[in-house]
């Protein structure tokens, strides 16, 4: 079953909107289940989804702990010298933040089922300027490259004799923090080189672009979009009213 | 007992039917300079990544100091084997050139003055001192290459593997590198270089291994004057 990339974009936007709107763990959990069912519907192997989620596990844990500690309120579950450390509201907030991120990343996996060229075409046909659509394509294409570069850095660090498994947490965080700037700056340098290469190859040399192919909505696309837009509208209305 | 031994090693990248390397039997001691040569795509880089534990073989076994390489962490391998990547940008991750050279030393517990001294030596030797506070990725290709080599050599590992170490180096700096490699080998350390630079290989290598289609096609000892075709 082939869906138009615009249909997938609509589904992603709808689910992401709901994930931002809801702020309690229950509905967010249901949204996560719905996202997973959607991925299964699109025949995406759950192991592939897990592969995208796994690198974020430490971030989820960190965010959860920060939210639990810094969002006090409700029933006090654990206190240290009368200072509430874990509260009912803190746990709710921590779970909500993690579930929200899980929903957004899970549903974004849907984009991997469409080629980047089709996504650009879809965005352009949605009247989004080509430059913006192309930026989206470049970001998607460079995401795996960026991930590979991070993996290379981690390998290179270890091959200089630093055992990341055995470095204490405090030092590990300091190490990652010190590595973050060069890695991000390196990515910016590459972006600059890419823009120069694009200019050299005549990017935006002519104001009008033509396309060999046009995407066509099928009836199933209309049905799917209608379902998502109507469902999201009802849920948003129920949440806001 | 060889320092590093490869027994019937084979490896294929995921999703590829053809093996990148197969049937590799090699042994390296802690002396001499070995060059691995061969055309593009012959499996040279894959072989070095297997030797450093970055990739795990699908078949066969790699032994480091008579223990399977799988039982070592990357950091433990890194303390024994220094590896210069083919693309130096892949192994430069610090905010300045000086930090890059001192990184491994600092994290292996060296004191600040010892790190400064050792860093200063390598900055001077590889003529990187004027750039000590520069962001490494702002350097030219040749300077990045020199920095990657200096950062690995600073840890003084017992064994060195360098993938295309002369790429981007001018004749003078190739000579400097050759001198240094001879010095390193003379100190009882093993060196493996992967190179297309036949002049450099002829000048520095004691042993030349020819790789083709992922298999060893020949092995030649230059200094010992023995010749083996596999």
C-alpha cells in the first residue's frame, strides 16, 4: 500500500500536535500505542523503530530525573530532610515529557518510508518554497551522516585509551559536554561547505523550477487524511473546551 | 608468540553478499614496519578496522597478546594499538590542536606538566606549534593529517596502524614521518601502514603485504630479502 508522502506528513503533524497538547501520561501513552500501531500498518519493523529510539535512552532518563526533581507538587513520595525529592506531580511530569518525546520520534519514523526526493516534491506541491523543502531534504540526508560522525568520535575517543564505560558519570558528562562543541561546530562547517558547493553548482540560478514528476493523491490518501484531520480536530476541541 | 595475529579472518559489511576480506592469516610482532598495499576496494581499510576492534570478524579470530580481541574494550585496544584513520577529520574532536594532542594523555591520568611537555614536543615535531590554539577542523588537509598522527603518537602505543598516513603531506613532511616511523620501529614497536604511496612504502617498509579482492596475494620482505608469494 503506497501512500502519498503528504498523507504521511499530515499524520505526523496531527500526532505531534496531540503530543504537544496532552500533558498527562495516560493520553500520551495511548498516543504512543496509536503511533506504534500506525507504524505496523505501514509495515515498519519495530526493531527499526527501536534502533531510532535507542540512542535517546540516556537523554530520556536524564529528562525524567530532571522533571521529577524540579517539578514538585502533589503527594510527597520521597523527602530528604523535609525537602520533597519525588512527588506525584514530578513523576507525572517526568513520564509525560518522556512519553511525548517517544511519540514524536516514533511517529517521525514514518518519514523514512518515503524517499527524500518525494518528500521535497510533496512539500513543494503543498506550496512550501523549494528552498525550505530542499533544506528539509538536506537535513534528512545529513542526519545519518551526523549520527555516523558522532559514532566515529566516540570510537576515536575510546581508541585514545578512554574507557567510556568506566569513566564516572560526572566526568563522562563533562567529557560529552566538551565534545559537543567541536562536533556541532564541525557540522556547521560542513553546512557552510555544502552551501558553497551548491552555489558553485548553480543552486537558485533560475527563479522557476520544473519537475519531471508530480505526486497524485489516491482515494486512500484522502480517506486517511480526512480521518487524521477530523480525529485530531475532535480531540483538540475536547481538550481545549 | 605474535603481538597481533589474524587467523582465517573474514568479514562482510551488512547487506553485502561479497566479503570485504576473507581468509586473512597474518602475524605482527612489536618490531619492523609493515606496509599493506593494494588497489582501491581491496579491503585494506577494512582489515585495519578489524585489527583495531572497530569491526568484528564474521569468521576467524584475531588475537592480541594471545587473547581474543573480542575480550578487549576499544579503550584497552587503544592503549596498545594507536590507529590513524584514513580520514583525519573522523578522529579530531577537541576544541584546539594542543588539546587534541594531549587528550589521550590527560584521560590516562598524566599530570598537567607531563601533558604540556609531551604535547609541546609533538607540536614542534609536526610543526603544528603556530596552530596550537586553532580549532582542528580549520586546518588544511595536510595539517589535519599531521595532527591526527601526532595525537595518536603522543600516547606512545606499542603498535601503530596508520591508514594512508602520507595523504596530504608534502615531500618534506613525508620524510619527517618516515624518520619518525623508523625511530618508533627502532624502539621496539610495530608499525603497519596502509598506503598507495609506493615511494614512501619502498622507503620505510620492511615487509610489504599485497591485498587484492580482500585476499592476500603476496608478501615480500624488503630488508630480509626473502620473497613469498601467497
